[in-house]
C-alpha cells in the first residue's frame, strides 16, 4: 500500500451568475439578445483537505447549494474561477471522477431493491475490469457501512426517508471518491436519522479510503444470502467469501473529505463538523475550524451566550447584520471578507499528485453496448414490477379495439356500400394506433429528465446509450399492442381478406406505432414541463391529420403529405388491402359511379398503385421515426448540457 498523502482541493475566485429573467422563460429557444444577469456567487475562494468534514451554513438564498455545485463542477452556465487539486488545475471530467455529489432529494429507480440499485450502479461506476465478485463485495460492504444490511431486499419505494438518504450515500461511495459533496443531507429527516447520517459522514473522514478490514469481510461470508434476484440485472443469490480485501478502484489510501450544505443543524450535529463556512448573499462571511469560529465572532464584538447552539448563533448574527446598526453587525456586514478568511488552519499542499490524476484519466468505463444492455434490463425490470400499470394501460387500449369492433361489425363483403366503411375503418385504425403510442410517451422525458440529467451529468452512462436503450425497449410493446388491437377487430369485422393480409397490415400498424412513439417523444422533448408539451401536441396533430389524406385530397398536398406518418401508414394499409381486389359488386340501381376493382379505390383516394408502394411507405415511416428521434435527442442533450445536475 502506498503512503497516506493528503489531498487538498482549492477553489479560487469563483463567480456565478444567472439571467435576471430566467424564471420567466419557457426554456425552449434561448434568445440571442444580451440579458441582465444576477450574481449568485461573488469571488468565493477556499480549500479543504482529506480528513475534513465541512459544513456550509447560511440563510435561505445565501448560495450554499450553488457554492457546493460550483466547487464540485456540477454547475453549468456563467461560472468562472479555478478548481485546483494539490496545486494542479482540474477540469470537470477529472472532478467528476474524484468526487461524488449527494443531492438533496434522492433520484433513483424506486422499483429496485437497495441491493439491486447498488449492484446495478456498480457496473457503471467501477472500472470495466472489476470482477463480479469485487462488485458484489463492494455492495455488501457499502450496505453494511450505511446500516442497510437488514433492508437490502426492500424496494426503494418502501424504505424510510433516512434509509433512502443512506442508500444515496452508499451509491456515491461506490467509486470510493476522496471528496464527497452533500446537499443538505439531513433535510426531511428526524433528529435521530439526521444525526445518524452525519455520524456516518464523520466516520468516512476518519478512516482511510481502503475497504473494511479482513475480519469484517470474513463476517460477511456468513451473512444470509440475498433473495432470488435472477430476474434483475445479473443479480446473483450467493455471496462468495474473500481472503483478500477488495482492490480499491484507484489504489490509493486517502481519507475522505466531506463538505455539506446544511440547514439549521442541532448542536450535536454541529459538533461533528471540523470546519465551517458561513455564507451570506453569495459571499463568504467566515471559513475555518469550528473552534476558531467563536474567536472570529468575539473579535468583531459578538458575545456568545451560554447553552446556545453555535449554528443558531451564527445564523442569527448574519440575519441581524441586515437590519441592525450596532458596531458588530456593521463590521460583520462590511469587513468580514477581509477579517473572516482563516486560512491558517487550512494549509494548502502544493505538491502535485500526478499519479493520482493519471489514474483518474485512465479510468475505463464499460463499453457503450454494455451500457445499452444494462439500461434495457433496467427498463424491463421496471416494466415487470409495474405490471399493474402495464395491464391497466393495455386494458384501456383494448376497450378502444372493442368499441371499433362493434361499430364496424356491420361491414360485410366487398360491395359499393362497404368500400367507404373499409376505407374509413383503416384510417381510424391508423390514427388510434399512432395517437395511443404518441400520447403514451408524451410525458416521458419531462418526468425522466431529473434522473437523466443527474446520471448522464455524473458520467454514469452516455446520453446516447440511454436514448438508444429507451428506443429499443419500446419496440416490443409497439408490435404486441398493435397486433392485439388489430387482431380483435379483424376477427370481429368480416374483411374476408385472409391471414396474410392481417399479418401485413398488423406489421404496418406496428411500424406506425413505432413512428407514433418517436413523434410522442419528440413532443415530450420540446419543453421541460409536461403541461407545455401536451399543449404543443394539438397543432402538430391537426397538421399531420390533414396531411394524412382522409380529410384532404393528397394530390392537393404534393409536398406536405410526405411529412405525415398518417399518410404513409394509411397508404400502405390501403394498398395491402385493395391492390389485389378484382371484383366489387356494382348494383344496377346505383345513383353514383361504381368502383369495380381495388386499384380504382386506390386511385380514387389518390394513393399509389406501384409494386414498391408498401416498401416505400414502410421505409418512409421508419425514416420519419428516425428524424423525430434525432430531433428529440438533440433537444434533450441541450437540456442536459445547459443546466446543472445537483
């Protein structure tokens, strides 16, 4: 093992600003005009080293979370300043690898158990050469460290608030980072749970980064095996024992440094911190050890009362400085930036840990294809465990199928009266399949954006892998729903066209469903708010329906019709049904011209009759689906890259 060397993280002259009217934007297209900006952080500088547990205190709006996100480089936008590790400037990618960020609100897949979630994330966060045994051992160690061994098989949605917070902490510790950023880790917890979480953080700062002792590990081999998880992501039910400690991801034995934004900690919690940063209006009031904080306030004239929580005293002093005119408050408000920087207790090491950064930069994630595979398995596991919702959705879908079966049950044979009925029914099938598919995913990305923004921003997996997995995961549903929907109708209505026609028409409807899904995802990606996405769908739906050919002669729309998936789907279905129909009854007493063949029906509706029609239409449907997905991907990437993920 290498010698234990402290790592020191510095942040120098950090400034951050946001547009003054950011809250009034729809966040769709950004204006190129110059906007007035509001400064959130003002020339903030500081440092911390491994072994420190740092608290950031301040009133609401003081900039605590923004400072935390800026230091950890989880913040996007107008951010300036330098982040330095042992005298060497580091970029966002390096910072992401050597640190973890614990968000205020846990963001995870709630149908997974605690063990499944950690084991799933270990595939993404650990080196690609890490063995399955090492991943299992790391997960066991983390569950034991945060006190969740007894809840390993409990689904996240059934865990208490404190347990979910500790599970989130365990997730961030998978890579054993030397720096851990926690955004209000005690929010929403009772006093006992909050104290337990901060005690866990304090223990992380005391011990070396290397895993638990061999005696502790040997005890894990005697623990009860997990429940059968064979349906999940390569989950094994037997935990092997180990003679050697699990190899650390980066091979070093650094202690950790934890920095937390925290709101009104109790005195017991405050005493666990070694250092404190006091903020007000985006500026540093004081930073240094918790012991020197009292000296600082006494120096400028504040008297600390007996039996008082220091955190409450500091926050009250900062609050009073805005309204009070006494000498101490004035000095705190105007002179604290000069007198309050206690850097003597935060001596900076200027020695460059080049070997450490070299190992970080050489970290290899799992391959892109394996990312897609794992994300597909996660999607499938979610669907299987949400079977009630899947069945309910399918039931409503089939109610529409039953309704249409009853309505078109009177269609009998091929005659002049049934031509319009069949033509109309085919268009109705097309619209129902496309609309059901599109509206089923209309809110997918607004609801998924928080987890996408966080996991993609943290580098857990690539956005393209997530999007590809999402597309492939939705394809099976497009096929089985389309065939079930159309099959019930085909059995009820006497189309008399045979099973070959049924299979081909069902295939076309499945492709239409895939395109409808792509269209719905595109609509869902237009805005970050689901309400705006649904309202935007109305004008798009109207245009595409008009271009479909049922309400407007497509010969009058020589160009626009090619933009509508309704047109291609309707034409392909009509062609498959009518192309080889040679005889249609024509009574002598008809008051309007008769159509005697299927080709005449197609020409009457201005559809193509060439041999390549179905191939052309199916290809066009897939091309439109690809275009919708490409536009949606670009929009989602814009949202993910534009804002932070803290």
